[in-house]
C-alpha cells in the first residue's frame, strides 16, 4: 500500500516536471495536460494546481486561473507554504483584475499579501477600474460620447 502511494507521488512529480518543460517551451496545451495528470495523481499537492493556474492565466482564462488559485489556498491551509501562497495570491489578484472583478481582486491581495510592487500595482489597478466603472457606467451614454467625438476626428483620419 505504501509502495502504491509512493509510486503515485513519483508519477505526479514526473508529470509536473513534464508540465514545467512544456510550459517553458511555450506549449501550454501539453503543459496543462501534464499538470492535470499530476493533479489527478496527487490531489492534495498544491503545486500542480498552482502550475495549472499559471497555464490558465497565460491562456487568458483568468476566471479559471482564479478558481485554481482558490483551490491552492485551501490546500495550503493544512500545509502552509508562505512563498507559494504569496505567488498564488498575486496571480489570483491579477486574474480577478483582468476578469474585471476588482472586489475579488482586493480580497485576494488583502492583508495576507506582503507589501510588494505586485501588491501596489494590483491596488492601483483596482482603483483605476473602480474610477472607470463610475465614469462609464452607462454604455449607451459612453457610445454617444464616442460617436459625437468621432465626427470631429474624421478629418484627421
């Protein structure tokens, strides 16, 4: 029984390493497949989930990346890894920002993220999105403003 568990851990590690090689070479599809295999083999290991969230982020699936980040943070509650937690919180904050969910981004970085340039940039982005949402809350009004200005710009085109 212990040998089977050890075999699964080794197979998960090998799958994760394959995923890392694919990720570094830019083959995100193959990297995602390898990380998913590692997740199936070692479901309590947060590292393959973190890697998979990075792939989802790079592929533009920001909500998928954020969901995987949340799963990583849940696993880290029982086996803390402060460095991994910081990395995942930054990715989760960026993911939520790019998905235009500033409230969730603020919660992601919150008080649990060390003061860093990443945290400062995410907080600035949150403020910018909140301001733009207030300024452009009415899409019809914004469209009208753009069309009004477009006629003035025609001659410059």
